[in-house]
């Protein structure tokens, strides 16, 4: 153990060093002592500067991508893909993959729900549920995954096909096998014993090659064809007279049953050839073709749309008329089996299976025999006719002339030239003048002007006015009555009812002029709209809404409106509904072409019930006065149409009309209704227009006579001969120049 002195020696050495250092510092400062400040102790290390960047919301990015998918914005989706994905998949292939999947699924829409997410600093995985709404297979739902990677501060999708359906991972693909039911038929009304207007048939096209005609037997051949097709001999001859000897001309199409019936007689003529086919068939060369419409192959630009509705793309689809309106019924419900196949084409699984359902048939309100005879009654006149039940709105005939044969668009023997003859005809035979026609109503509109005169109280049925040849009440303009061009004298003093009977223009100009000055400046258009003009009728096929100025800006416009001129435009269908409402006491019915829809022998899925479009805002006394005046038109010796209905056996009321046409000869109108009260034949309303035909009393009224006569006689009485016929249904042969 060391002694204490020895332990203290190091201490003294340290003390000596410190004191020596102190003396040296003092001597360097001139002998003055320097106070050294006591340093402030440091409590800790300084905080380091850290730059923190937050990771973008991966769920928000996922939903943005899925929303783009929902909107089928494939370019937007592709823009959110990772660079690695873009290097592997082109935009074109990416979009094609999604479109193909949508087609195979018959996708109508998709929705999604995000289920969970897992996020790493530069990658993420999101689980989501996708729900497809499909046309054939209901809802298809799957849970699947989306992988994302962080690039340039944003999440990008690492796409692969399994994101659409998990089953598509690894190069698998979908195959859809579709079962197509037979297209449904379109029938005529019960009154015609449901004669088929359109059906799927074994049919035969009848053709003539002029170079093979034996001149000695040509007359007999033409007579036979006229019998087969129930047409005039002149119309048969006209079909081939301009055809080259070595070419053939199509006369028309008949059912196989009809061809077999006449086969022995047809085969006697070398010039006649027959070509059979099985297809959609429009009977009798098209009964009410503007009503039935026709079918066409799916247009290329709409192929994907129809494939996603469950079509193969090879079917015929409704292109116009009831064929188009009733597509959902006539096409039936396609059956489908949806398979997943591996890259080698082997079936891995079946995702869904749905059986086909048969098509529904459409039973129309059209009386086929009646319609056919009325079509034959127009000759070469361009125009239209609508016949509807007065008290229900059921359309039993709708004629637009010239018509067309819908078989031209589907029967194999027709050529592009045959189609061009229809589609490029300047008379526009495919245009439905009955429902879509655009015409000034002319004097038929005086019915409404008379209603306005009575409803305002400014005039009464027995109000009197002198109907002169000219009208001069409006400063700066002189109106001319129709009697002037006929060489007749003034109609003279007339009551209001007689004014309608005589269709006196000055009377109705006077009404409008007086109403304007009395402050009733919208009374006429108000009632026109109330009567259904200026709006669509509600019928199943396309129709013209019409044009009625609800607020005329001048008395001169009001005056012209009063006689159905000015800028006013209506369709024959609207006029038929209008006069039906007058005849039935004030109910405007919605016109219809559909009796029922369903499978034969089963409860229909739809049956006709009359639909009231409007109850006229007109007093019963007003309607009675108009009804009486319309009877005077056809019964009174001074009525404008009386000469066409002398000793006529049926109770009718009507109104003639001659609408001025700036482009040529006036349009001829006649509109009326029956009040026969026959329990076997519901009363009807009829509207007729003949374009550029002249006087309605001379040209359109005879067609009204035929329509009524055929209807009440069940086709036995043709109602006389039309001005353009040699005998009923046989047009006079035009004179050669």
C-alpha cells in the first residue's frame, strides 16, 4: 500500500502547470487580468432539415380509372397506364380488348365498388368488385385486383386482362354462342282474320326476260300474271317494257303455295322464270308498307351496338315502320352461352347460359283487304289517306302513294338497280305522306275557324254575312273567293253554317278580321292546338308534329290562317283525328296501329285500350253546329261536295279543301266521318290529300266515297269509278304524246 505523500505528488505537478500557465497569460496582456466568459452549455444537437413528400391517394386514382372505364373513355384509361404496360400494349389493342369483352358480355353498362387496398412507397394493390349489366345474361359480378405503380408522383395502372374478368388472366378469352329465334310475324286486324302482312316464308320471285317472249302468246302471259298478282295488265306490261331483251325484270314475289297453285300455267311460258327463297316476306307486294316498314342487315356503323344487344350481326333488323318500332317484340329474346377458353381454344368454364325465348307477334289494326283495295284506288296520284275508327282511334287503313314493295330489300333476285328504282325515285315512294306529310290544311281548317267564331261568342250559327266574289275589309289587300276561278257568281247571303257548307273564303276572312279587332288574337291557333294540331299524335310510327303559329303577329297573317293557309302545316293523320273528334262529340283519341302483341294461342302481353289525348275545349252546341254544317257540305244542293254523294246510302259529314301550293297546282283535301251507328261496323273518320290534284271536291271527295262504300259493304261496293279510272281499281291508260 502506497503512502499518502506518494499519492499527492501527481496532484502537485498538475497544480504547478496550471499556475505557470496563468502567469504566462498575465505577462502577455501587460499584467492585466482578462476575464474569460463562461460558455453557455449546449442542451442538445440541432434538428436536422427533412423534406417529406406524401404518397398520392391510391383509392382516388383507382376510382378515377374505373370512372373512365364506366364512361368507356378508353383513351383516358390508356393515359393512366404505367409506362411498362404501354410498352407492352398499344392503345389500339387496349381498346380492342375492352370492346371485344363488352361485346361478348353484351354489356349495357358497368359499375364498381372498391373493397380494399394495400399501399407500399412505390406500389399498391387495390381489390374491387366489378358489376356488368348485360343484355342477355343479367348481371355478372366479379372481385378482382388492380396493381398500380408510382411514376412521376402519380399512380399508374399495371393493366392486364384479368382486371376485366379474373377468368381472362393468362391469355384466356371469351366466346359467346347466340341462339336466334325466328322473327315474329306482323298480322292484319281481327276483322281481316289476322291475314299475315309480314311473315317468314318460302317464297318465289317471278321474273320475265323480254327476249324470250312469244309475241303471239304475250297477251295471255300478261293476263295470267295479272291474275296471279291481282294487278292490272297495264301494270304488268309496264314492269318489263323498258327492259333489255337479254335481261330479266322482276314482276313480284308470291308465296310458295301460290307458286305451286299456278306452276303448271306459269311454266308454259319460256319468258317466265321463278326463283325460290326463304326469308322475311311481305305479302301481296306490300300491304301498308309504310306501316309495316321493312328489315335490313345491321349497318356496319351500328354493328357493335347491336352485338352488345345480343345480336350476332347477321340478323335482319327493323329499319322502318312497325318492324323498327316493334323490334323488341319481333326479335324475341336471344339465347346465349358464354364460355371461357384457353389460348389453345379449349373450354375452361361456362360463365352463363340463358335460353332463347320466342318472338312475339304484332297484330295490327289494319284491315288487310280494305287496305289493299284503297292502295289500288290511287292510280298515279301522289297523296295519302287515313281511315280510323271515329270512337277509338284505331287506324284501319293508312295509304301513302306511291307505295313500294319491301321485298325488294331482302329477296335475292332483286338487284341494286331494283333498289335504286325505289330509293332514287323523285316521287319518294318510301316517304309516309299519311303520317309525316307536310301540307297546308286549306279549307278543311275552316272547321276550327268556325269553332273559334262560336266559342268567342262574336258569332252564332245563324250569323249572316254576304259572301261576295272578292273581299276588301283588309286595307291594301283584296281576297278572291274560289268561285271566281270556277266562273261562278258570288255565293250571296249566308249564315255561318252555310258559309262552311259553301266554303266561302270571304266569310272566314271576315271572322278572323273581326276576332282580331275584338281582341281575340290567339283564339284560332289556341283551338287548332286543342284539336291536336302542332304536336305529335302518339302513333307508333314516325309522324309529323305540324306547324301552328300560336301567336300571329299581324291581322293579315290571322286572316290567312283562317282559311288554312299562311305558314300552317298539318298531316293527314292529324286531320283524320281532328274530324273524328268533331264527329264523336269532342274526344280526341290517340291514333294507334296496334291491336295486341303476343304469341298465338296465349294471353297477349298487350291489348288495345283507347287512349284519350284530349277533351276538346269546345261547347256541345258549337260541335253540333259544325256537325250540321258538315252534313250540309255533302247533302245540301249547294254543298261543295254534294254532286259526289247524290242518293248516297250512308250517313256522312265532310269538308272539302283546296290548299294553295306556291310550287304548282293546289292540293286536294277531303275530310269527314260517318254516323251510321252500325253495330257491325264502327263509325269511321277519313282524311285524304292528293298532291297537285286541284279541287278537293272533284278529286279527293270520290276517294272518300270509295273508302266509306268499301267499308260498310265489306268490300263489295267500290263506290263508283274514280276520275282517273276506266273501272274500279283499273287506272286509265295515259295517252301517248
